[in-house]
C-alpha cells in the first residue's frame, strides 16, 4: 500500500469485513496484518468453506466497492489459494 494512502485502508477494510462476515455464509474468517517493520506491507488472509465460496465473494458488491476504494492505492497484489482436504492444507 502506498504510504500516503494507508489511512484509507482501515475504514475500507472495516466496511468490507463487516458486510462479508454478516452476509456471506461461506466466510470462515478474515485476518488483516500490518508488518511492524514495513507499515506499507499488509497481508490479508481470507478463509472460506471452499473455493466456490471464495469465488462468490469476489462477485459481490462489497468486494467491488473495496477494490474500487483501495485498488488504485495498492502497490502490488498477490493472491494465493489453498484448500483444506482431509485435515491438510493443500
């Protein structure tokens, strides 16, 4: 996240998380972590019951609004998918 725009993230994230957790049944949890040494580095861990729930989330209005609000200020985005199968992270 560009340093001069970090102040935008907490409110945008709060609105998204509140809406998603309330309205999307496939969401298990959200974790937002800010690096203590590099405040511009923010990691987001989103947990869903399955990949379909994740894809459904990406199609929501809340997701679009968050991307619109924060996307222009992001410096990079890496998305990694992992799934649990028989108690193992795949």
